[in-house]
C-alpha cells in the first residue's frame, strides 16, 4: 500500500541535516513560513513520495532545496487566492478533500493479507468443482432484419454453406471474413440474447429461428463445446488476493454507510442543479 507519511528522522538523515534537529523533528516541524502560512516537514515528506524516482535519487541537499523551493513558490502563489475563493473554488476544495479522505480510508481497509483459507475459498468460488465453466465454439451471420435472417436460414436448409453466406451477407465485419467464426468464448462475454440461444443449442446444429439482439438478427451455428480447464491457485493467487481485498473494502463501505447518521434535506427540487449556484455563468 502507498504510505502518505514518512519517518521524519529517517527523512532528515536521508537529506543530510544536523543530528540535533533530527532528534527533535517530527511531521509538524516547520521548515518555512510564507506570508504567514507554515510549511511543515510532514508536508515536505509527503511531496517527496509523489515525485519521480529519478528525482528522489538526487543528492540530499539538492533534493531538499528542490522540494522546499517548489513548496515555497506554491505557498506564495496560493496565498494570493486565499482571499478570493469563489463558490466553485470552495466546492472543488471540499470535494478534493472528501475524495482524498475516502481513498485514504479505503487504503487502510485494504491493508491486510488474506489467509490461505480465504484465498482457497475465493478460488473455489471462482472455479466451483461441481459446476465447471463451459466454452463454446460458434459461428454466426449477423443481419439487419428478421426477414433477411429467415432467408439465410432457408438457404442453409437448401444446402448453402454457412461460411459462404457469412462472407456474403453478414454485417459483422470481424467474423464475416472468417466465415462467421467467433472462436471460443464463454457465455458471459456475449449479449444475453445470444448467450441464451447458444446455451440451449446442441453442438453441430444451427439456430432454427433468428436471434435478435441490440446488434441485429443472428443466425448461429454451434460447432462444439468444452469444459474450461481452470488455472491453478498459484497461477492466479495475486488476482484472488486483490479480489478478496475489493470485497472486504466494498463490505466495509456498505457497513459504514449503513451505520452513518444521514439526514437528507427534504423538499429540494432536482432542477436546482440546473441553476447557476456556483456563479460561473
């Protein structure tokens, strides 16, 4: 996980400052004051974490001066805007602060190592032994109308080759040039109507009626099916760990939001968002 703070003593030693300062310094130690605004060692250490690796490898004194000069310049420019913040400025600052706090909280939630038992359970959930995933090898001809699709089905019944009709009639350029071949796929990769039709077909058969989807009308030929050979747990260990973390974070967010005290202001019209409440128009 990313760390937003660094040991002040370690930073000072790395930057070559005096031992006496290193003994007393912490994140609140002031390194400069610009127009009354303090810049702290903690802020400086946080900035260092966000610079490119090659810059972070600079000689200690050079890096210290680079960071401090940058922060002094930023503070000087920022001070000119402090007294002129608009409604939009304040709203954006509030949103940025909220967004940062959310991301920081989520990082803390995800900062754990799942147990071997949790990883095994996630693997079993993804690849249940009693319900193996199936892949399908199919061809299709995509047409713009039901009438055109029915005409293709009739020609197939009269002996015309599927690949020939796919090349001549299909409006799917990706598969038409390959005789309608879609290759191997799992049903979750296709639109629902197509997947439902393929799932009910037997290998070696062609759809008896056109299948409509958002793309048009399909005539489908199912060539064969096969069980998917799942990867080993070790091959996908890291993705499983990330999935466990995502699920833990999602559950924790739902819990926190569910326990929060929430009071929505009643009577406000959605059309208020169309008004120039930020004064920018």
